[in-house]
């Protein structure tokens, strides 16, 4: 990768001399100084394969990348067994063959470095791919705890299996939501409440081409008033385009959907997963779907969805 997806979150003193990779691997991070970065990532049992590399950006910034190809075989085999299907079409959503996570560190001139970005790419058996920017500290915490990113044991609960199948259905490019799973997953035939999705939105989450997304929002959106706050970015309050989807899900953008509505995000999408609970993502100017996290519908203002460090309101 040659671009950075989010801003730096913390710095640490470099340990010793050597190559740029050695400097990062030998350093410690502020959130956990019990082991070095190299000890945490090189020994992460979730990785089927690992790779370190370094390069310089066009403007001379030194970058170190760690790439982990996660073990997915046992997890998705178990998920398939836990997911029922009427005609076999639903299985394409969970036919994942590769999940690769990339951590990007940048080196400073004052002998410090920081974690700048984490990106994950999921690949399905039919060749379709989905990229997503993630929160660096949360992603690193999984590695430092030496946890499996895809742990088959988490699928012992039917609800967990259904939830994972649902999320995969939402993220698979070009596909519509329709998953049947024992006792729990909503389908197109039984989803009836206004807060339950009957299909994945056709807006930013499943659209890899930001120009096409912008065109769709601009042509079908309705004028609304938006208030958006996100993790220290300059809040947005003003006129926006409201792009409704089935089941109460929606996306918002500016009238000119190619321009950022907040920070580097051109559109914000709220995908209702169950009554009162939604997944929120932002589509960046580079076409990256950045996961903001889970939000709950406000009990004080039903137009607002609130997460740990963000809020999206559309009226």
C-alpha cells in the first residue's frame, strides 16, 4: 500500500539501530510496553503467513508494513455447517478464501514511530474482494493478546454464527442480503419490522467505485439536515442528501457526493442489523470503506445513532 488511511494514534521511542523494520520490531507501544512490536506480531498465532517490508512514500516518509494472512479454513468450514440454505445461493457469502490484514507504521525524524493505519482485505472464492480500514489500537490489541482473528470456538453459539453470516452478506461486493441460519438470521421473507433489514443496502458499503456511489446518492437522495461527529474530527451540521435503504438503513452525503462531508469521508452509511442496533461505516475519498463501529439508536432523539466515539443524525 502506498496511501495512509487514518491519522497516527500514538508514538514510541525506537529501540536501537538497524533497518527500519528492525527499529519498529524492536520498539514498544504506549498502550502495551510488556513486549515489543516484533514479539507481538511475529508470534501471533492467527497468522498463516507473515511478511515485513519497508519503503518510502512519494514525499519521503519512511513506512514499515506488517502483513498477516489469517487462518480462515477451519472457521469458515464450521460457519458453513452452522448456516442453512434453501437453494445454496447463500453460501457464496461465507465462501471466504483469504483474509489479509496490513499494519502500517511510519518513522519520524526524531527517533519515534507510530501506527498510522490498519487495513483488511477479504477475498471470496469467486474472486470478489472487500477492503476495509480498521482502528489501529483495537486491531493491535487482538495481536498482543495472541488471539485468533477467526476463532472456530466463537461459532458454538448459533446467534454468533448467524451474526457473522449476516455481516459477510453485507460486505460482499455486488451481492444482496439473504441469509438463512438456524433460528436467528432474518431473511427477505420474514423481516417485517421497520428496523430490520431485508437486504443489504446498495449504497456505499457494497459499492467499490466511489464515483458510482456518488452518482447514486446524488440522483436518488432526499434533502435533509445532518449532524455528524467522529473521533475528534471537525463536526458537520448542515444540509445533506439522505439516501434511504430497506429496513431503516441509510447513507448521507453532501449534495456533491464526491466532496467530503466530514474529514476525508464522502458518505456515511448506517446499516440496521437489528432493531435499535446498526453498523456505521464511512466511505473515504480514496474509496476505502472505513468501519466506525456499532451504534445504537438514541432514545432521546430517534434521528440519531450513537457509537463509542461518533454520532450520526439525519432529519
